[in-house]
C-alpha cells in the first residue's frame, strides 16, 4: 500500500511544483523588457486569475472524490458520466465568467491600487487571458477525474507540457514578434488550451472504451446533479473561507509596513513549499479513500489512513529539521535585504511550527474529499477560520505581527483536530 500512496503522491507533487512556474515564466520574460510597469501588470493580472481559479478549484476536488468512489465500485457508466458532468459544469461557469468579464475587470481594478500605466497593461493581459477560462475550468474536471481513476501521472504530464508550450510561445511572441505583454498573455492562453487538448487526447487514448457508456440524459440526471452541486458547494464555501484567511494574512502584514509585509511574504514561501508536498499526499488520500469506500473495503481504508498519517508525521519532522537547519539560508536566497532578514529572525520560530501543526489538515482534507464528506470539512474550516480572527483581534494589540502568526498556526492545527473528531462519525474512524 505504501507503493500505491507514493505512485499517486509523487506525480502530484511534481504537478504542484510546476503550477507556479507558469506565472514565474511570464514575470521572467517581461522582466527583460526594460520597464517595471510590465512586471506590475503581469503580477496584478496573474493575481486576479489565481483568485478566480482558486475559487473554482472545487471542480477538481469534487470530481476526484466521486470518481474514486465509482472506480472502487467498478461502476464504469458512472465514471464516464462524472467526467462529462464536471467538464460541462466547468464550461457553463466559464461561459458565465466570459459574459461577465467587463464587470469583473471593473470591480477588480477598483479594489486594486495600481498606477494608470500598470492598470492599462494589466487590462491588456486580462482581456486576452480571460478567454483561457474555459480551458482551465475544463482541465480541472479532467485533472480531478484522472486522480479519481488512480492516475496522477496524466496531470503531471499535462502540467509539464503546459510549461514547455508557455515558454516557447511566450518567448516567440515577445522576442520574435515584439508583442510585449500581449505576447506573454497569448503564450499563457495557448498553453492553457494546449493542456486541455492534451487531456482530451490522453483520455481518448487510455479510456476510449468508456465513450460508448456516455448517455447525456444520464449525465444530467437530476439526482446526480443535485449530489454533484451539494458536494461542490461545500468545497466552494470552504475555499472562500481559506481565501479570506489568506488574503487577510497578506493585507494585515501590509498594514504593518513594507518590512513586515516582506517578512511575512518570505516566511510564507516556506509554508507554500511544505504545502506542495502535503497536497501530493492529500491527492493520494482523495483517490484511495474514494476507492476503498466505493469498494466497501473498510479494512483497507483504515490501514491506508494509518499509513498516510505515518508519511505525514515523518515528513513533518523532516521539514521541521530542514527548516531549523537551512531555513535562514533559504531566506537569503530570496532576498539580500539585511533589514528584512534580521526582522524575519524574530518570527522564524513560527515557521518551525508549521509542519507539525498543519500536516493533518492537508491529509484529512484529502480523506474527506475522497469520502465526499465535504459538509464536515466545511464545518471544520468555518470553526478554524472564526478562531483565526478571534485570536488575531484578541492579541494583536500587544503582540503585533506575532498575533497574526499565532492565529495562523492555531487555525492550521484546529482544522486538522476538528476533522479528526468529525471523521469518527462521517467515515467511521
């Protein structure tokens, strides 16, 4: 079973690591165009789309759990229906976003305090990349379905291919055709549709036998659609809570000055690095939990969860040790600002608490998604998010930025603790 866990986790970790490369490549390319406004435009435009895609990430998560359960039952008809149900919903949402693109852009730039030049260039970026929404949301359905089918290699192949396409296309448009920001946006757009096309080709090659099982009347069956939206609405609101805490964390740091903002941003990179690894194991949790629940194999499910938490505990100790030894050297790779590095030392011990405080929340999220016990996952997120704000406002007056980090650590711990309690009732743990 350890082999099954690693076969699912390692490709997912690689996929996770490649995700920020799309944005990093865009920034690196415009960074050589000679004007800071280009970098600002890509940063602002990229942030807008990251928020949009993050909110609609339920299309991937909800799909993986339901697919994994159908896989465990060996219900081939339902496997095929879930994919087309998810992709259809994703394309419908994409159509709505395309129709509402003007008010979305207007509202977003009203909230952002950027210069006129940055806003003008970011608008160009937005107007092109918004047409990639159908590809991205459609690909979410395919990625979740592949993971539910115990196949995390295909999402990895797609992520790597997207980065290669993006590099080649963006460099060609910018440096050969002199297209600047619009060239970077077109490169991103082509990479997104290239990823969707590759997903379709891989599906047609590996799962073509499922094509004859597709009946649109059953895909859009009322009872199945109701379950689909119930599961995904829970994940949607859970993600809104997560986004609220994350945005508040950043904005609170910004209110404390540029140095504290820089410190929090740099230290959060260590959390992000850890999250890429844990998310890989959470994806394994989604796939195998759903599979064993679908097969009604409680013995294998309990054994798998115990092994998954052994991996999580072991990796948490490894990361804690790694950060305690090399964490400060990592910060020096990210910045040479002595004031920021010195200020970061005052808060570094909070980072050391992240792995052990946070690993269980990642793993339980994966297990709950696989079990489609998303309502309990939402409850735990609401409680943890509420406690985050209560703790911050209770201690901020005399602890300053330390209160923000303490609230964040407790928020991570409480998510895992609440889910552990709720798991006993919802999935019999």
